[in-house]
C-alpha cells in the first residue's frame, strides 16, 4: 500500500516537492495536491505585471498541469480544517480526506482593513488581485493609495505610477517605509519615490478608511496575518496564529505533518515573510519527506532582496549593502523568469 501524501497549498516549497517527486517516480507515495487555485501566482513578478512589463500568462505555475504530468491527484478547493488527531483535512467543497503524511504551504493573509468596499483591494490572494487590476485598468482612476510599509507596498506603488499615470501615494505607519531593511536601501527607495512623485505619508496605523471618493482606489499591502485555517485546526500555533514547526519543518508534536513558508514559525527563528525562505525550505522538505533521518533547515543570516524601482531599474539590498540601477532589474528578471521556467 502506498502512503497517502497530501500537500496543502501550492506555495514555493510545494512546487518543488511536486517536481522532485514526479521525477523520482517514487513508489512509496500517492500524492494529492489541494489548492484553492489551479494557477498559483508568483508574487515576485506581480509588480512587473501591474506595470505592464509581464503578461498575465507569465506569472503563474499551472498546478493542475504539473499534477497531470506526473500522475498526481489535484483538487481545486480551499482546506478549511486540519486534524492531527484524526489525520484528516476538511475542504470547502465538503470533501474530507485522510492522510498518512501532510504538508502545509499556504502563505499568509494581509492584515484586514475594517471597511468593506469594492475600491479597497487586498494584494493577496494574488489571483483575485489580478482580476481586479484588469478592471481598474479600464476605469478612470485619479488616485491610488497603497497601505503598507514593506517591499510589496514600495514595488506596487511604483508599478501603479508607471501604468496608471495618476496620483499615487503610500500610507504607512509612523515607523515609515522598509524599516526591516538597511538605512541605505531606505534612502535609495525614498529618492526613487520622490523622483517618481510618489508621496509617502507615515502618519498613523491605518485600520479603517471612513470616506472613499469616487475614482479612488486603495491597495492593501499590510503586514502578514496568519491564515484562518489554523484557528479551526488542532495544530500548535504562536500567539499570532502561525503554525509552530521544528527546524526539521515538522509541526511541533507531530511526526507526519510538515509546514513551510510564510504560514509557519520555526522554533528559534523569527524570519521575515519572504519567498526566498519558502524556496530554500523546499529541498529540506523533500529530503525529510523521503527519509527517516530528518535534516534541519538553517535559514541564511542575510538574504538578497531586489526591489523593482521603476523604468526597469531595481535596488539590490544585501545585509548592509545597497545599490540601485538597471543591472539589478535585469538580475531580478533573470532570477524570477528562471524560477518560473523550472516548473512550467
Ligand atoms: C507584491 C508582492 C511582491 C513580492 N515580492 C517578493 C520578492 O521579490 N521576493 C521575495 O522573497 N518575496 C516576495 N514577496 C513575498 C512572497 O510573496 C511570499 O513571502 C511568498 O509567496 C511566500 O511563499 P509561500 O510558499 O509561503 O506561500 P504562497 O506563495 O503565498 O503560496 C501559498 C499558496 O497556497 C494557496 N492557499 C492558501 N490558502 C489555502 C488553503 N486554505 N487551501 C488550499 N490552498 C491554499 C494559495 O492560493 C497559494 O497558491 C512578495 C509579496 C508580494 C505581495
């Protein structure tokens, strides 16, 4: 009897598991991938898509196609509950699936803005944002406000300015912009924003937008919130709701459930929510799924960030180093396209 391996979410680690297991042609596992979308978006290229540099078709992993290629089962549905006690997952389509081994790679959700309004659009899930962005492109918009202070807010603001030619502003908390990055990166980023006439307002933490004018759009790029799935499950979580894992990526106290990427917190580390970590966790997850001898994941102390800064330019930030220019955009473009190509 083959072991039932259920992969929950088509994030940056699982996409690697699919390819590796498909190439190994392991007789040990019967693989099922459950994802709420059949086309998983690659966030690194999202600002480029919004700016009109990439086509929509270029920023997706076709999860269904990958599963079909390797003979894996693909289920398009949202997982709403996981039980470690029963070794089962509940799906939004009313299915209940049993597993021998499960792995979770479902990313995050943005902090909510209280006001429900169609002109307030969250960056995640990216698939929904893409559809809404295509509608915005056909509407008359006079002002776009991006709420958030991280790399995504910076890149998306620039993309909006390049594509829409309207007034663009970033609304951040009093902490300001790119606070997790070095001071030179912050300076270079602010210089670029000034040059592109994008205003940064760091007045207060925005949790509500009371008045929305016609022709105005708000894009929500706030910090990460844990997925609601963990509230309904019996897995150990941190105070802020992220699933707790050992450095082997096994969920604490479990011997058959793994979690990777933004949705988990690894014992002893507080990692930024960035795709680079989910990517590096992929090979460790693959090894640990296939072997009884579990390997530890050791995150890199400093990691490379490439922030698109407009007009095919980018800021490279690595530890205390920071540079801005065209070369770095070409580097980012090459890294992103190579990653996508590996799985297409
Ligand atoms: C605009 C933007 C630009 C960014 N640029 C970069 C960058 O250049 N470099 C970088 O390192 N990071 C970047 N990030 C951060 C990066 O997107 C995340 O850190 C990364 O995607 C996390 O990967 P993951 O594998 O944890 O999850 P994700 O990539 O978010 O994948 C999770 C998948 O699971 C699916 N899913 C979610 N919930 C469920 C559920 N309940 N059931 C089934 N399926 C589910 C989702 O649809 C999604 O396909 C950017 C983020 C944004 C918003």
